[in-house]
C-alpha cells in the first residue's frame, strides 16, 4: 500500500489520479474535497500496488469531520509501506507541513517528500526549501501537467519491498456491492456497521461522502467489495461542479458493481430521486437490494405497512424485488445483508446451458401460447444465452413483431422462476430466424 498524505489543497487527489491512471478522485481548487480514504490499484515500474488518497490532514483537529479525516489519514499511515508526503511547492513550508512531518517521522515508514504544483524549472529549484523538513529526498512534480511523475514512480518502486515472482495476478473474484442512495440517507453509517470498524467518515449532514470508497470485507469464505458512494442529488441541486462530479462517481460505481444496495429513508418514504436511482441500476442490468433504512424510527406498525405499500406502488418497475428492514444505529437486520448481496452477485454470473434453456422455452410455450397476430401466430424455435450482467437470452422466432410486450414479460418471469433467478435482471431478445442461422 502506498498512501498520499498532506494538508488540504496541496493536490493529493490530482496526483492520485495521475499515478492511478484513472479519474477516481474528485479534484477541486479548494480545501476539503476529499474526506474519505480512496483506494485504487495501480501499476508502477512493473509492480502492482494499492494507492490510497486521504483527506487533507489537520494535525490539530479535535472534533467533527476534520478529526475524523485525521483518524482516517493516520490509519492509512499505519497500513502503508511507502508514504508520499505531498506539499505545495508554490507556498513553501508552512507550520502544518512541519507538524505532519513530525507525525510521519514517528511512524517510522519510508517517506517520499513530493513537492507538488512545481509547474516550471524555477519552482523545481524553490522546492529545495523542503529539505528542512528532514527527509532524504524531495521530488518536485506537477500532478496537473505530469512533470516529474516518472522520477516519482521510480522513487516509489525503489522503496517497495521485494516480492517473489508469482506470475500475473488472477482476476479479482470478489463480488462488488455499490451502496447508493440520496444524500444523508445513512450510507456511510450502514457501511461502517457492515464492516465492523470505521472506514468511512460519518457526519449528520448531507453530502459527507463525495468519493466512491472501496472497502474489502470477508463474508464466510467469500470476499465482498463494498463501494460507498456519494449521494445523488436532484438535478436542480447539482449546479455546483463538485455535486455533478459526485453524481458521476455514483453512476460509475453502479456500473462497476455486481449488485446495487439502494437505501431508502423509512422516515421520509420513497421520493422521486429514489426512483431515478433505482431506474439507473435497472437500466444497467444490476440487481437491486432495497434497504428500508432507519426502520427503528418508523413508529407504529401501520406506518411500516404504509411504507411497504408505497414501495410496491412507486418501485413497481423492480419486479420480484427484495427488500430488507434495517437500522444501522441498532444493527437490526444488518447481518443478512452481505450474504444476500453475495447470493445475488453469484446469481448474475450464472451460465445456462442451451439444452436447459430450450426445455424451459418449450415448457413456457406449453403453459401459455403466444397470442395470434392477425391470422398468424408467433412461433418460438430456439433459445440461447448470449450475455451475463445482465443475463440475456436470445430467442429465435418466425417474426418478432408478433410477440407483444406482455408476452416478453411472461417469458422473463418464467425463466426467472424456472432457474431460481428472483431479483436478478433477465433480458429476452427476439430475432427472426433466417435460413443461415441453421436453427
């Protein structure tokens, strides 16, 4: 693990994106944008590693979000084998830099002092001032303009521990679960409860989590990667660049996930933004696990029944949906969530044999014949699976225009029931049989 540490607004996230070769961290020219740890895999000088971006460190923070960010940064320092201490080459040494330097020396880790925002050779010279912080090497770079990045990568590689050559890494089998929802619905609180320790900064204010944070946890003999996402706001409230970026991060998290865990506020009920998020997940073919969060605050049983009816009415486009009543505060209902999400994730990877699919198709038609289209009746000849995530079944027919939408829905429902795929998105595509298809 290689961690980027430094005070706020020195360009850690820009440097993180540059080293990771992907835009995972939000970048904004003001302090405090990154609050949680952000992790990405990176390959530097032929070595695979975990790159960790941390929030701006305030060594004197005593309470609130700054103190929580400090705790996160210190945790990253403890876990890392190499620390990139990022400072601002334009501003020179400031008192906070000295305090962070003292903290890092006590940690007894290998430290590379990175003077970021050195956009010109003149600033490279000025970066020599940072030698007074007491570290062996100062590397001037510009994360924005890629100056000095090669030198930095070489310095990182030189400090990594030697490892035996075990060949290329295997594909990560861990299931990815994106925890999504509108702001202040309690996503980070639930993630903290599921993980069993504080990985994400929790505050009782909207929009605390702005980046998508990956957290790896073990469920029995399996591993799950929880993706804690920023809250998606209504479009009218996303005027600021930072909120548009957070919404984009959440959408990318949905696309990276095998399962989407959608949190609903049991107190406020289902709102339009909840329906939009659910639709985004469905459109991308991801199974949705509905979490009726803050259930401990619902009150009378009549209110709980009313909420469940509201879910059925407003989210009816989620067929065979799975919902769980949960409270992160008390822990009620949380133990079953990860095993259920893992079960859904494994179901999305199922591969159905062509003979089994055709026997199912024959049984579906025997149970309910397709309707007549004028004087012609649709004929269904052959089925085969052509994709996973979402599971997609291609059916050859004599004329796709003869199959109405409701019969397609029937076929989807039948296949789900037949193969035990409740809660898993299944799509049926129709294609007219041609002579060259050979079926």
